[in-house]
C-alpha cells in the first residue's frame, strides 16, 4: 500500500498493470499493489496516455473534461481570458474543467469562404491563423470585383477583405481609378502626299466603370491603345505634310472626339490627348531645312533693302537741307573733319607757306 496526496488544482489517473481504473481529485488516497498514478495540472491540456475513447467510459473522468470534436472541414479557436491560445485542428482533444480555466471555443467551418464567426481583425491577423486565412487589400484609389470559382460575385470598395482559405478559388480584379497616361510612340504613318512620318503621342484617361473595363472587355488598356492608334492614322492619312504641320494643334480635338465612343464602351473617361513629336524622314528634313534657309535669306534681303532705302531717303533729305542752308553745310563739313581728326594720331606738314594758309582756312574759326 502507498499513501499519496493530490494537491489543489491537480487530478490523477490511477492505472493498475497499465489498465485505467479511476480518477482522483484533490485529497489523500491509498494506492493498492501494482497501482500507479499519472498527475495532471488542471490548467493545462489533457494528454491521453491511452485511447481517449477508453478513458471516457469513466463517467467521472468524462464529467471532468471538456471534449472538443473537430471535423475534417473545421478548426476550433481556443481562447483563454479573451486571448487566442490555440487553433485546434481536426480530431478529438480534451481540456480539464476548472474555475481557473476561463476557456472559450469558437468553431469555424472552413467549407465556406465568408467569415461569419465573431472573430476580430486582430485575431484574423494572428500568425496562428495565417494558414487558414487569406486576405486582399483594395487601396483607396482602386476599384475591384470579386470572382468566386470563376463567377463574378460583387464589386469591392477600398478596404481589407478576409476569407477562409480552402479549395474554393477566389480572384480579385482591380483597376487604378487615378488619372492614367498611355504612350502611343513610334507610329509609322503615311500622309496624303506619301510622306512617311514617325509620330509620338500620349493620351490621359481615367477608369470610371470597372464592370465594363474588366467584365465586358479583355485587356481594356490594349483596346484603348489600338483605338487611339487607328484614329491617329486615319486623321494623318487625310492630310498632306504641309497641312498636317499647319493643323498640328487641331489634332487633339479630332482624336478625342473620334475615340470617345470606344472609350465609353471600355468604361474609360478621356482627359486629354497630345502629339509629342512628329519626326520627318532624313530627305524631307533636308528639304525643309533648305526651304527654311531660303525663307530666312529672303527675309534678311528684304530687311536690308528697306534699311538701304531708308538710309538713302535720309541722305536725300539732308542734302536738300544743306543746299538751302550754308551754315548747315559748314557744320556737316566740320563733323566729317572731326571724325577724320579722331582717327589721326600725328600730322607732319611739309611745304611752302601756301599749305599753311590752306590749313588755317580749314581749321580757323570763321568770324
């Protein structure tokens, strides 16, 4: 015989020759020959030393345990004092019933995708639930649509969405609703007079109807690009090179109007279109350069002729005034002599007295 004591918040299972006999709770007991005990702390999980179904045949033990049966398509969340402590997977587990065990259990059906259970977002983000939860984020500037098993279900606004992870396929299609720009570069186009041009353009747009953009059209951005490309080719093909260069500013209005209907069918609103570059072939560029040089040369010649005419007219007017006024003639003469004198650093005079008298007559002040 052996005397044992079971302390508070403890229980013990008694085995004789390896066979379960009875449950011992708090108190003092005597064990018979070949009897052994297995102690448990009631605040911890119950681990069965033998098949739990055999142990549950004892009514006392069954009443002392909280038995949780989890099906194949389920999980059970175990909370203690309001905190997630364990995710119980398919099978049978048991916990000791006790006043100190403030347990709560939430059963989850993983056969569906919607989370209808009362589970907080913080719990859904817990790493213990990561293998069982999938989430998608729709940004504030995005719109989205939800497909379940390939079937359109509903539109999704901005936010974070959580679903249970299982073999049901979920696809979220998203589009950016901000102002976007598409580049239409390197377009090789023939004008009406067969001039080969390369045009670089751009277009601005915004997605306004996500159901048209995603559900009713495949690759709506590619379709929008082709619509602009065709409209641009159609417009340029009806104009000669000179007409195109003259009407470059009017292209935007025509292209936007031409593509408007197609854009509406794609769920897109157009905000602008512009030509960035019109690149001419090398030989055409040389011709255009020569034309430009000739035009500028003609303009320069015209300006020079106007200036010469104005100068001649000014000289004629001056000559008429000098003809009628001797004093003006003398002043003009002295002006030219002064200009000549400014350019002379030194004068050496050789000759008779007649030369000196002539200089005096030129420079002396007339009284």
